[in-house]
């Protein structure tokens, strides 16, 4: 017997309708090249409906893909709802990828229309011949602000919207229809597409807004540093609409000074970003703290994902600004939120150092996501905080099969292998120890590069650290530490190695320290260790 409740589809357009109806006046603030602009949920809903009508007028059919190459702005937010509200699928393309990868994605997704920020017009000009199926290009600007570009069927976004009615209807779609298509980055081979449904994104938003999720509400002003093209900015466009939170979109200006000024001016209470962004933000605050109005900050908490948050960064946010760092873990294939480090009641009584230890973990699984670790033979390992294994996940917003792939992405019993190596503690906290491809095997023993990086970053002269395994003639592999100095410091290698030796086992201490001006990162801010391994593969080889 079925239940007797109404069957209302969970669609993205319903989220925006709710926000417009009950939180219509709530601001959405964008930093544009010409200055700060302001709109609200009611106006975004009107313009998204107009966009949906414009796309239908141009022949968009249900399931057709349109692409965006854009930063965080109100127009990009409108695309999320307008494209999906027309029955289409929005393919958010990361403009920081290599041009060849962008061209591959445009072809593979079979995008019919490409929406783009004016700054990315010259890039698209070089790719036109590599994506011949694109029928039109839409510059996210008015006609007067659109640069002169050699792109076929080019139109200004405002001209596209102008003829349409403010109350244009949404296209009726199934909640299981595809909505957003994101491609993985930093993987071996070509990027892989992950196609989210309306239902999976709405369920993800429900859990993300909860007190044991991101705990966002109408009371929050959210500085969205995470790019909209990075796994839907971790679901915030949908979670914020669900609860009516204010959104502050920084555009291209994500340096420490601009983030601080925007955060203070808009009374932001919550923010999200990858560790590299927050390291730059903290450096700016530390360098200018005497002249900054720190009392004017309303910031209460930040969420860190993308890669592990160094324990030292968690400490600095606390003692410099009184801001609580929430660690989260996920990936493109998990929409992305899978675990989050919201504190448990018993953590209120911990001293600071013990609390930092908890915050440095990757958090506990949110409702809907299941975790397990398996050994090399596929045997499920216990969640005792000691056993280490390959992390696998499953849930209603976890990928089942990649876009256009024939084979499933899951194991025979339905679990997705993440490529991470982890332990799970008895209280459910996840602790990532490494990526399976990054863990170092030295003399038959395993060394976690993540653990060494977290220890190294605590040294006052180190701003950023990467540890890789490099071939060794005797031990198979040995760890090599590569660092970026903190501002106005001159790190001493011997001092750093002594610092590490006092905190880890002697056999885990890196064989050497390499000092560089910057470390390579993927397009989503993660350390590009494959490039480092290629650069330093002969570093410890025996001399010829």
C-alpha cells in the first residue's frame, strides 16, 4: 500500500519560487568589474523565468545542454534556475582548466549555447573551431558592455531576456530529470561528467541547510568564495534559496583585501572556500591587523573543503578572529557534501587543543550518505579509528554512472570508490590519511603525505606545504617536503627538519626540503601533486 500524501516534484524552480515568495526582498550582492550591484530573490526569479522563455524560443528541448563559463555573479545564478527551468541542463565549465579540456567538455556535453563572462570571450574565440556544435554564444552583459568578439551568433544576455514576459512559466519536468552537469578536474585522462538530477540537488539542499549540515538560515549573510563552477559552489545556490539566506558573490576579486572588505561591508556571517584562499585571507589580516576594523566583522564560521584544512589554519581563525572552522569532505561525484564537522555536544567542554584535533578531522556523514572503508582485498574494515582502508560512499546524491559512460562508476554492490584512503572513528568521524595515489610506501611502511603536510604547515616560516613520494634507490620511496615560505620569512631547512622530527617518527621525516615561490594547483585549488612528482622524480636518485 502506498502512502496517501501529495506527490509534489522536487525541482530547482520550486526552490527559487519559494525564495521569491517568502524571501523576495533578501539581497543578492555581486561584485562586478564596474562595482557592486544589488538584486534580490524576487528579481532573480523574474529574470530566470525570462531566460527560460528565451531558451525555449530558441528551440531548447528537455535535456539539451547549455554551458556557462562564468564567475560568481547574479547573472550566473540566474542561469542555474533559468536553464534548468526551461527543461535544459546547465553545464558549468571551469574556465581555469586547460583550453583543450574546456573544448573537450563543450564537445562531450554537446552544449548548444555557451553563456560566458566578457573576460572569457577571447578564450572562447580560440576554441570555436573545436566545438562546432555550439549554435550561439551569449555574453553575460548588456549590449553596451559587450566586447568586440569573433564568435558566431553572438548576443548580449540582456538583449536575450528583453522580449520575454516577467511571468513566463517554467517547463514542467520530472524531479529525476537531469539538471546540472559538472565535470571532474585533476583526474587522469579526460574530465568525467557527473549529471545531477533535480531531486538529488533538492535533497542535498535540504540536508545542507540543517543544523547538523551547514546550519545556514535566513539570518545568514553568505560570502560565497567557492566558485559556482566548482560543484555548484557546494550546493549553496540551492540551499540559500531554500532558507532565504543573503548571498554575497565576489566575482574575480578573491584576494585577502577584497574578501575582508566585502565581508565587513555586507556583514557576512558565513563563508566557504578552499584552504589556499583562506591562507591568503589570514596573511592579509595578520599583516594589516593594526589598521583593520576587526570589530566590524560579523563572521562566525567558515566551511573549508576541496582539500584538507591545516590544523594551524583552524587555530589562526580562532585566536585571530574568533571564527569557527568547519571541515567538510566531498567531491564532484557526491554533489559534493558527504561529511561535515559540525561539533557534537560533548565538544563544548573540550579545551582548545583537543577541539582543534576534532576540527582537523573531516567530519561525520550527513543523513543520506553512507561510508565504509575496505582493505586491498575488498573486505570491509572496522570503524575503530585504527584500521585504514579505501573509502567508499553511497547515497541519493552520489554518482551511479558518469555521463555517457557505458559501465557503472560503482562496485558490484553499489558503492562508489572515492580514491581516498581513510580511517573512520567509532563516533563516526572521518579522517582522510591520503589519496590512494599520493600515499608513500617507504621500506615496506606507509607514510601519509597529508599528516606530514599538516605538521609542516604548523611551522611559523611555512605558508603552504606539499609532501610527495619520490623514488629512492634503497627504500623504494621517500618523502620530499616542498614549501612556500610565509611572508617576510627565510626558512631554514635544518630547522624545519628538526621541527618535524620532534612531531613524527624518525623514519617519516622527509629526506629534504625544497623551497619554492609557489606550488601548482588544480583548477579547483587542490595541490597538483602529479606535476610535483614529475618535476622531482629524480631528486633522490643516486648520482650517475
